[in-house]
C-alpha cells in the first residue's frame, strides 16, 4: 500500500481540516438559518478541496514532469519516488553507482505544509537522484550520436542501384560452389577478373565435377573464357559433359570463344568423346547430329558446325586449321555430308573452299517440264541443250543444289554403268553426266547431257557452283 501513500496523506490532511471547521461552526452563536447556510458552504468547499487533492494525486502518479525549471529538492524528490513506484525505467531516476548513496544514507523527504500528525514513513525508502530528471530529447540525441558513430551498412535499392551489385553483395546459397564459378554463371566478367586478380584458381573444380572454363563456354561468355585462359585454365580439361571445351563450344554459336580456345592451344580437329553423356545430348537439337553422336564415332567441331548451319563458326575453324577430310570413324561421313543433309548451300560452298564473301559465278538451271538446261556465267548465257531427267518412279527432285564433287570418269555404284564427266549434287546419288538423251525423262534420276555438252560443262563448272532444278 506504500504506492498510494501520497494520496492517503492528502486525504487525511483535508479531512482533518474539514472536521475542525465543522466543530468551529457548531460553536458559532448564530441563528439556526445562518448556521445551516454556513455549513452548506463549508461542505461545498471541502468537496472541492477533496476533488483537487485527488486530481493532484492522480497527476503525481501518472503524469509527466512539467518542462518548467527544476524545482527544489524537497518537491522533486516525491515526484521521483512516485515515478519509481509506477514502474518507470530505473535509469531515469537511479543515479550511477558512483553517484548513488548507500541505503543507510537515504534522507527523509518532507512534504510541503506537512503537519506533525501525518506519517513520514511513506517516503523514507526512496533515494534522491543526483542527476537531472529524464529529458525527453535524450533518446533523440543518443540515436543521432549512434548514427554519426556507426553508419548503417549499404543496402541494395531497387530501381536505384545496378542489379549486378545485388548479385555481388546478396549471394544466394550456392552449396559449396566456388565463388569464381558463381561469377561466371552470372556472366560478370568484371567480377571474374577481380576474383582472378585476388588469386582465385581458374582450374578449381565444382562439387559436381564441372570446370569453370566449361561453364564459361556453356554460358557463352567470351570475355570470361579469355580471362580464365589468361589466368591458366586448362584448355583440354573435361567438364561435366566429359567433353573438351572446344567440342562443347561447337554446339552453340560463338566465334570469339572458338578463337580464344584455339589461340590457347585447343586442337581444331579434336573429336567428341564417346559414348556421349545425357547432359551433352540434352544440348543437341539437330537430329542428324544427335544420331551421329550416339551411333557414330569421331564427330569433330567442324562437323557439329556444319550440322547446325553455323557459317561463321565453320569459317573460323577452317581458318584455324580444321580439316574437311576428317570424317566420322564408323560411317565415314564428312562435314560436307552433314551440311548437305540439312541443305545449307552457303555453308557447303564454304566447306568446299569458297570464300564466305564470294558469290557463285556459274548458275546451272534445269527445267524438268522442258527437258532443257541453261548455263549462265555472271548473268550471261553461255550455252544450252536438251537433257533427259528421271523417268516415272525415278523422278529427279526439284530444288537448289551445289556441285560437291566432280569425276571425269565415274562408274555408278548402284547400276554399275559408266558416267563420264560426272558432277555430283549435294553429296547425293544424282548428278549431271554424259549419257543417252532422248528429250524426255529416261534416267534413274540423274540429268543426262550430250557427250560434247557434258565435256564442255564439266570444264566450265567448278565445285561449289550452284544448280537449280525447276518444274
């Protein structure tokens, strides 16, 4: 009950005074009417005083100290004692150990206008604080001091900071993956260079057995590939797919990667390892190439580029020393066969030795309905004659072709007959050669020419020239 000692003291004080006034009023020798009026006024004053006392006690219990200048020690001490009893933070009222007095030195607190009959024990256990009362601005000043002393760490802000900074500062759970590998996956060549300059190992394997160079090749980042090679990455080290980096690079476009790998020592005639892994086959989209990797052996990067129709990649490999005579070891298929299978005329011309920027000088046109052929050189008609194409059941297919090989004397491997001045189209079984011409379809699919014209056309046309067959 010590928490309400102040309220009890005030009520007892005003109650005693009221009793004295009532007793005095009874001794007044006035008329009964005057005496009643005086008692009513006195009772009203006592009620008002009691209400003010209760209000004062409530404010003392739950109110904050006013912002007026500091009061005297005798006034502030009861306020501190009430705040202490109300459960306020003790560091507001309790001084530091160096400043606080012992419990034996606690001084008694005197209430203003306290009578001799009122108890004083209610405040005898309260210690007087020797430092100023709680200042409302203290937390703000302390917070400002903390900001100035320890600035907050930088945090990435959306629409304000570069997204690359987010990946560099807020790393996800990468499960033991080398940080350099993660930087390559992000295709952040600047970060890769920084990590390599700090001593990161360019040949550090991943927990899954992959290499960082293979990852850079797989991502298609030429800058990361060059940085890794410059830092000593092994150009022949097999990656997760168990394939050389150059073979892996030939499955996607990237001339700069081809050039960097070959400059670092990669063999342009390297071959895919067999049998292929599932991870490798998942990266192959061309059916012909996929079948060759599974059933054949010895696929080269040039074959992969020819099968995909990658003109720039094939040209870069050819400039770097890739051989067009390197074929598969089981079915003996050459790069030109893969390009012809997909009908890549321009790529076939490059594999056959034509320059990428050159245009064909000779165009041979065969009309199936008219059974006639025209030879045009640079837009000028050179010669024309009658032909005999494939008869019914052996129809000569229409389309655009490239002369892939020429043989002055050739014997058919299917029909075992002589075919002088033979010019094969798209590595297929059909071509132009000398034969019996009737002016109507009569062959097994080839285009027969008169002997003199076949000899002349054989001398004019070169490997790589185009032939179009129309209806």
